[in-house]
């Protein structure tokens, strides 16, 4: 039997705590209020499964009851089931492709915890929240907020390992002020957060973050989209140990396409 058709199964979702964006089906407010009275039901076991806000709040989580798919949860939703008394098993699983809100964009794919497996960095293009999935192949092992940067002029422009600890870091550039900022990362934690330079001419774009001098630390390659000048920062963590012109390629039809 398809569990969705079970007559005793009620799937309700909280309507009174809706976030700004719609995330999946929700029950009317009166159903919500009724469910939260927690009235006993004769000859039935009642399960109330609440998912709070916070944690992996962008993610749809599929719920199983006794091995059968009984729907999904989103932040601020609940399920209520009336089932036969006895022993039951509830499972939950989340998939990578289950982010329902297109405000979230993938802005990085470094290996932030240094386990040899690439991870996923998200930035919300409306709220400025930055979020990280630590990955094991296609499975999310950790899903947690990194920081909130509400000024949307900040963009993530690099994911190199600038201090050479084997963990990818996060390089920012502000499109208005030209400030460049580095998070040295330890997994989902920001170990160091510091300005590295200010380059007010926003014609300068970061076009590469390979390790150009082979010291195990990523460097920063710049190209000026107005003049065609190119420069390189050799980096040691948040310190620029060398800042030099590379060449000038005035013709803007030339673009760096394989920067690492
Ligand atoms: Ca990793
Ligand atoms: Ca690093
Ligand atoms: Ca280097």
C-alpha cells in the first residue's frame, strides 16, 4: 500500500511560522493549532514530528515511516501521524539537489576541511548568508552556516589554499570599495578573517588563484578589464609577499581560461 493513501495518515505542516520564501506544502493555521493541543486519540498512537528553524534550513529532508516514504520536511514544518500503537521506525534523508530556493547559489567548491574531497559553498543572493556543505561524494556530511555578509557587493572570487594547510580558503572582493578580504578556513570555521588589500579600481578582476611559485600556497592573479594590465600577488596566508606586474595584454579578447 502506498503510505500516502493510508486513511490514518495525516500530513500537516506549520503555517504560522512561514519564512519569507515558500518552502513546500503547509497546513492551514487552524490545523496547526489543533495539532499542538496534542489530544490523545483512542486506540491510536500519535506521532508529532517537528522540524525547527536553523541547522540545514535550505534543505528538504525526506521522511520515512516504517520504511515507506511519507513526505518531506522543511524548516518550521511538522508532520502528525495517527498510527497503530506499537514499535515504529522514523528515518530522514537529504539529497544534494534538494535546495528549493534559487536565492541560494553555489559560489565555491574547494576542499575546506582538507579531507581530499571537494565541498560546496553557498551564498544567499538576498540575505548574504554563507553556508557550507562538507561532502563525502554525493552525501552531505555537514551542513552549517559559515557567516552572514549582508552587503551583497561582496563576492567570493577565490577558493585557493592561501596558507598551505591543505584546506581551501575563501577570498572575497567588494565590487564597490575594492577591498579584498580573506577567510582562512578550518572546515566550516573561519580560523582567520582579515583584509589583504584594497584595490579601489574595480576594473581589476581576480582571474586566477593557482600556486604560481610552487610553495604550496595559492596566489592571486589579477587582470584589469580596462587597461589589460595583469598583476600577481604571491601569498602567504593573509600576507602579500610579492605584488608585481606580469604583463599587459591590452586586447580584452584575450581572457585567462585555465587559471590554475
Ligand atoms: Ca572536504
Ligand atoms: Ca588554507
Ligand atoms: Ca604560492
